[in-house]
């Protein structure tokens, strides 16, 4: 099992491109009904992020991002920097934040709006549906130094998104989910109603895993994989307070540890270590 604790350190970073793809389903919308959200294909590598033919502009509105990786595990993260806060400052602060620097955590939380993202592995693309308003965004790879600046322009047209099969709500130090058993496959809405950024990691665990076992592991602050952990896992992108995204995943049914490893703005500790985790069933 991969216990992801600090993958965002790549805000320091290098460049490439983006483009919108075809409409889902391919059918034109009538004048009285919204169009389906377009699909933007994002190709990720350790050296570059490229999408389609490499343009750097896209229309505002709800968009589905299909994230592809030919080699290695990569995760698209979409973020917007506040005016006056540079990429260099962001990169330095993010690295400090994951080292436990509370002042840096607070600067990151205040100056970056995280809009979400999706994780991809070879042969297993990730999907995220994100609503973007006009402005300039950083599309970055959490697993490397690759990034691209995306200019989002225009007004937000009415667009339909895939039907969700479940929802996860992130609170300040906890989770809520509906239904009680989340789907093992499909679209799930993740919504942050807390006062700090969060991301959601689903890690497959053995059926007999208990809360006491998880607490013992986190209290020990071990870097070694826990003995009750299994291989399958997936992570959403980071989302800021009052931000939501849809994420699509396809995981083996079973028991999962749902956790967030964002550093806390009071202690600098990963939220999971402070109790932000939950054992859930996916079916």
C-alpha cells in the first residue's frame, strides 16, 4: 500500500501544453439543453505535461480531464495562485509545508486555490471533472517537476456532467460519505467544507483491519508500509475550502482506508496522523 504523504512538492517546476477534446457522446446539444462537458486529454510524463496539440488556452466551465501516463504514476493537479504570489514562492513554501513548517503551510493555504485533479498509471487513465472560471491556472504533476500555465477565458456555459454514484465530504479533521458503502467503480463527488485544503486517498486494506490498528500505525509515524495494507490505491487532487470536484475510479471491491495527508495549519502534521482517516467499504 502506498501511504501518500507529500506528493505536492512539485510546485517548483518546468513546462508544456493543453487542448480541449471532443464532447462526451459526440452529439450536439439542442438550443434548449446544455452541452455535455468536453473532455480534455492530459498526457503526463516526468518531463512534460501535454494535451492534444499543445495549446495553452481553454474555455471556462465544467470540464472533464482524462489524465494519461505512458510510464510511471502521475497525478494532475490544477491550482490558481493569488495575485502577487509567484511559482518560485509557492514551490519553496510547499516543500517547507510538507516538512512541518506551519508558517509555510499557512502561506500555501492562503495563496493557492487548489481545484482538484486525477491520478493516472500506464494503462489506467484517471478522470476528474472540474469547474474552472476565467483566469490563469497552473496544471502541474505531483510526481515530477512538469507544469504548464493554462489561460481559461470566457463565460461559463451550461454543461452537464456524468451522474455521480456517491459523495465524500471533507471536514476539518474527518470525512462523511454517502452511501455508507461507496461504489468500487464510478464517479464520486468530493466536496471540501472545512477551513483547510484536503485530498482523499483510498488505500485497499485487509478485511480484518481495525481502527485500533490504523491508530497504532499513525501514532508510530512509521514510513514502512503497514502489514494490513494492500496494493490498490487512488488519490484525488487537492481541493481548497469550498471547492469540489468529481473523480472517477475503478478499484477492487473491499475495505479501504480513506485518509488525507495535507499538513495541518496549526501543527504542520499530516491530517491523517491527527485523525483524519476513515475505514470504508467499496462495493
